[in-house]
C-alpha cells in the first residue's frame, strides 16, 4: 500500500516536471525569439493578457453572454429531452411516430445547420441557444428513453400489487429507476455544450467568448487566444463537474457514483 | 367467509412463433379461510404463473378465480404478494421500501411509522431501516420483501419461494416466524416452494403440480398439529412420498418429452 502511494507520488512529480518544462520552454523560446510569438505565447504573457482583459472589464460581458447562452440552451435541451423521453416510453405510439424524424435530424452534423439558424434567428442570442439545444437534446433524450425502458418489469409488478396510480408509477418508480441513465445523458451533453456555442460565436457574433477568440486571432494576439482557450476549457470542465455534483447529491446514497 | 376458489383454470402463454406454451391446465382448487396451502412441482410447471393469476397480475384464458365469491380481476388490497426475487427499489431505504404500499395508498404518516416499527422488529431488520437494499445481504432483502407485503395487513398472502435465497439457518427462523404470524393474525397463505421438507413443515395441505402443462397431480393433507417438529417422522415420510410421486409423474410424462 505504502509502496503504491510512493510510486504514484513519483509519477505525479514527473508529470508536474513535464508541464513545468513545457511552460519553461514556451517562455524561453518566445522571449529569446526562437519561436515567433504568433505561434505560441509565453506563459507570463498569457497571464498578463488575461489579467488585462479581466481588469479592463472587457471580458465580463462576453463571458456572461456565453454562460447565459449555454445555460439557456442546455436547460432547454435537458427539459425537452427528459420530458420527451418519458413521454415516448409512456406512449410508445409517439415514439414510433417521432423516432424517424429524430434520427434524421440527429444524423445532420449540427454545425452544418448554423447558416440556417442564423437566417431564422439572426446572429444573436437565439441562434446560439438553438445550436446548443441541438447539440445536447438527442443525447439526453435517448439516454432517458434507455433508462426508462430499463425500469425492470419486476419493479412495475411490485407497484401494481400495491395498486399504484399511473402518476405514482411514473414519478415514484419509472423516474427514479431511470435517473442514473438520465444523468449519463446530462453529463455527456454538458461536455459538448461549450463546443457548440464557441463554434457559433466564432462564425458569426458580435459578442461572446467565441467572438473574443476570433477577434484575438484576427489581431494575431496569440497570448489572448491561449488565455481564452484555457478559460473555455475551465468552464467546460466546471460545467461537467457541476452536473456530476448534482448527480452525486441525488444518487450517491444508493449508487456508487 | 374469505376463500380463494379456483375452478377449471387454463393458461397458455402466446409465443412469438405462434406456438403457445401451455402453462396451466384445468386447475381447480379451493383454499379456505385461514388455510396454509403449499404448491410444489418441478421447475417450469407453472407455479409462479398460478400465483400471478391469483394475485391479479396476469390474465387467465378460461376458468375462474374468485376471492370471497368476487372474481379476481386486477390486483386487490386484500391480497399481499411476496415475489420470488424481492425487487426492492434500490433508490429507497429499507424502511421506505417496506412503507411503499402504505405510501401509495396514502396511509397517514403516524400510522405508517407505527406499523413500520412493528414489522421491522418482526422481520429482524432493526438497525437497517436507513440502509439501502444494495447494502443488505440476500436474506435481509427477502425479509424486507416479506415485511413490505405483511405491513399492508392483507387477508391473503401469496408467497413465491420466499426463502429460496437465504441460508439454511435463517430459513428455519423465517419459517417459524411465518408459522407464528399466520397463527396470530389468521392469514390465508398460498406458498410456493421447491423444498418438500419446507412444504410439509408449513402447510395444512400440499398441492403437487405435474410437469408442464401444470395440472393438479396429487393433494396431501398434513394434519400434524403445530407446533411441529422438524424431525417429525410422519412429516419426513410424507415428504419422501411426495418425492416419489414427483418422480413417478415425470416418468409418466417422459414419452411426451423425448425426441
Ligand atoms: N411471460 C412468459 N411468456 C412465455 N412463457 C412463459 C412466460 N412466463 C413463464 N412462461 C413459461 O410458462 C411455464 C411456467 O412458468 P412458471 O414461471 O410459472 O414456472 P414455475 O413453476 O414458477 O418455475 P420455477 O419453479 O422455475 O420458478 C414455463 O415453461 C415458462 O417457460
Ligand atoms: Mg417460479
């Protein structure tokens, strides 16, 4: 046991050294002019640019907008995906009718639809929200359906013996039985939500982190590009962690999450 | 007078290939108020099918099942069921699982707690009320499944191999517990088991079903008064006789199944 811990520690040290060496080299290479700062950025420059953006106040409206778009699109995808998933299982005819259309829409690469979304909703808030919605809704829908169908027949039998009403059967048996699978979908969708919004903002927007990113790119401000990439990554990871946290709070007592 | 009356019951499962499976054939059986009837028979002969029909969980093809003269037509508050596998809800604590039926039928909270306490003690689950099923042993889960049925105080209890997953020692304790409960609370019990010694130890009457399709092959009345002793010579002898009849039954059926 002690040996294993020691081994792990050594690996961690090695990992930290690798990162430090990489950062050190970036700093050295840019500052001595070996590599042009158009290609990579010195870590200190990334920090300075980031601080500038934050202190000058330029960052916040963009950050806020992107977060709002993600939250709105994701909430919409979660709400509709989960609701529709349960409706499909409760009314199999509905699934039969809708699933062909859903499969067809799902097969379209979402980013290719962006031009249409812009035509329909403009380049503002709405087109972004809709794209994020499209990115997430099918993952959530199909995971919910799988979960609700998995609700074992034995659970339903027990409920029938106790004369559960239809509502009780749905909310006290089917929904909790499907929860693990629903959260699976929510987690996967959270991981892709940022991809959608950043892509859309880079293509066409007047604000947002994606817009900032392409602006920095156009100005050949590579340090700022690095900073925004790091920021977006952190938001994305944080988002997934929040969903996992909710899952933990809801399910950890009875499930090993 | 509460009686289960089954007459000329037939059940065939529809198969996907058009070939149905005949599960039950011409079953007629009357279970009197307060009687303890065990059903035994080879695996796949239709015991669980019979139980689910009486429970109102499964529709039969022809014949009739009545409880107190009223046709069984869907599940009923008067009938409690203990399933072959307890199927507790993993997202509920043991106590909330046992309270499931009371919750569904909106029994007041105070009353729920009172009854819970009694059956948790009775089933020896004290200290595990707030654990989740995933944290229990197989035997504890079965006991929770039994408590979940008993706590609703049904007149009739249907039990499908309820002790199959417990070790021998726990099994004996649970059997004695069941004998006590049904004497104290005057329950009518239909009990399915594979274990002939268990059947003769518990039952007033043992019904032997033939291999599929299940027909009533033989009936045995066990008149030994309780408390019974496990080593009882008459009971052992009866179990051996049932065993012999089972073997005879499957031999007679043999030609049907060969080739
Ligand atoms: N849902 C079903 N669809 C089709 N056939 C079924 C179904 N359920 C049971 N059967 C068949 O009906 C027969 C009786 O099944 P049943 O479960 O009642 O047997 P059993 O006596 O309880 O067996 P065991 O002792 O193994 O529990 C079996 O041959 C089984 O294959
Ligand atoms: Mg069975």
